[in-house]
């Protein structure tokens, strides 16, 4: 939480400093034009890549596969689009990194393999970096060879409540 607060304090200061420096070199109007150009280009690229990623998600779902990498790329696209709409050169560089497929795809794959999702645990099952369940000696956990899960459920939340 502290690092997030620090990020929101330091980033605008760095952006203002860079905008002032670039404005001093190329002038105020060209600097504003450059900021508007990057935002416009970012919106166009976000639309293009967003539709391509959505198509990939739908294709994987139609094949019965989990579109894990594609969903992570979708999150990266949202973050990149937001950063490109924020005036500044550092946020633009990070935003374009999230939008350009030749950079986004390897970063998403790295995050899946070694990054954020490497230690994801839930309800006794371990979700590995290869997007498969691993059975840790439990019979109610899906085997790693199973591709499709078919289940039924019943809502039991009403059992603990008394009629009022």
C-alpha cells in the first residue's frame, strides 16, 4: 500500500519535470501536440489490440480451453490504455509497452510463468504456472490430465437462516 501511494506521488512529479524539460527543448505547443498524438495513437492501438485479444479469448473458449494469458493481456490493455490517456512520457512508454503485442505477449507469459500467478493457491488445489490443477493427495481435486470440468451445485445459503 505504501509503494502504491509513493507511485501516485512520484509519477506526476516526474511527468511534470519531463514535460517541462521537453517543452523547453521543442516548445510548449509541440509538446502538447506530442502528448495528444500519443493519446490518439494509444486509443487506436487499444481498439485494434482489444478486438484481437477478444477474438482470441472467444476462440479459446469455443475450443473449451481456459484463456488465461489472453485475459491477462486484456488487463494489460486496460492498464496501457489508461496510462496512454494520462499526459506524460513515462506513462506513455509504459502504456505502449502494455499495448504493443510484441512486448505485451512475452510480459504476460512471464507473469504467468514466474510472476504474479506463480504462487496462486485456492481451496486445497494449486494452480500451477502451466494453467492446470495439481492434485495434492485429495480425491476432490481435478487431475492434471482433465481438460473439462462438469459440475452441479445447490445453493445452501438459506439453510443456516431462520424464518423471520
